[in-house]
C-alpha cells in the first residue's frame, strides 16, 4: 500500500515538474517571437543608408520606411489587444507572427520604393498584434505571483537587450550581405516561433463574437492613435504650427469610441 502511495506521489510530482518546464519553454517561444519585433526596429534604422542608395529614396521619402511601420504599429495596438480578448490570445498571437513574417518576406523581396513602404506598413500591423497579445499570454502562462514576476523579468530583459543586439546585427548584415537580408532573417525566426507556439501555448478561448462585432469602435480605436502618431511624425518635418501636424493631432480626439458613442450602442464594445 505504501509503495502505491509513493508511486502516485512520484507521478504527480513529475507531472507538475513537466507542466512547469513546459510553461517556461512556452515563455521562451513568446519572447523569441517578440524579439523578432524588437530587432527589426533597430536593424532597419542601421540599414537606411543602404536602402536609400539602392532604391533611390529622397530624404523625405526615406523617412517613410520608418514612419509607415510606426504609423500602423501605433494604430493597431489597441485593436490587436481587443482581438485577442475576442478570438483567443493564442490564435491572434500566431496570426500576428504569421503576418509579420509574411510582410518581412515582402520587404526582403521589394524592388521598388512603394513595395518596401507597403511591406513596412503591414509589418507594423503584425508587430502591433504580437506586442499587444504577448504580454497577456505570459500572464495566462504564469498565474502565480512569484513565477509571474520572474517571467516579467525575462520579458523585460529580452525587450531591452533586443535593441542592442539589433544595432550590432544590422551593421554586420549590411556589411557582409545587403539590406534585403535584414528582413529575410525574420523568416526562420518567425517560422520557428509559430511552429512551437502551436503545441506549447495554452488554448484559452476568447469571449467570442456572439454579441456582435463593434465595427465602428474597431475603426475608431485604430484611426484615433494613427492620427495622433501621424501628427507627431509630421511635426518633426513641418512643425506644430503646420495644419499637417495640428489637424491630425487634434482630430484624433473626435475618433475615440467614447466621442463617437460606439461603446453605448454595442453589447461588446471594442474599448471600455
């Protein structure tokens, strides 16, 4: 009888240890995918002179290689987080990784200015979705406060170290190969993150869309931050006195869901 109890305890202990190890591996996968987003920002900045020479960007046009990403990234953060609540964070995170990886391929193969700028804009959408949902996935993985604090430390380290790594890696890639490789390097990273996310991340269902989809709210929570970001970006070139800066910055308040009243009209609003 004692041997049976002992064997049972050993079995339970091994299951707990396996579950704990699985969570930490899942954390590594999430951080690996998020690292791709952080790296991309600094790598692209290092490669801008090479991109300008190769594609013939003007100085103002070159800024949109960065601005297109910043604009959509800032605009889709809130929508990405809400999509994770509705559709399930695991599914939305994987979709964001897939979108960012596909956009990286498009940027790496870009032969014209508009192709690169368009690819960067799509990259911003994928990056916003990943960053918005990844933090919530980590909270789902570690409900205990002690483990959650450790996981947050790992997440913070990856976010801070990614910028420094990107500076070094961007310089090496542009010198050894060309600027196309700074985007194509995201392909293996994205594929690995997606493949390991499927079995490791918890399958927590979202609240669903049975109560309807707040289309107006989704549009406004996307348009409002995009207008604000565009105003800030324009101010660096035209100044705050210019209508190109002041009009978008001030009009973004009118696009907030509360200003439009979409929260009160929908049973499942995009923001609260």
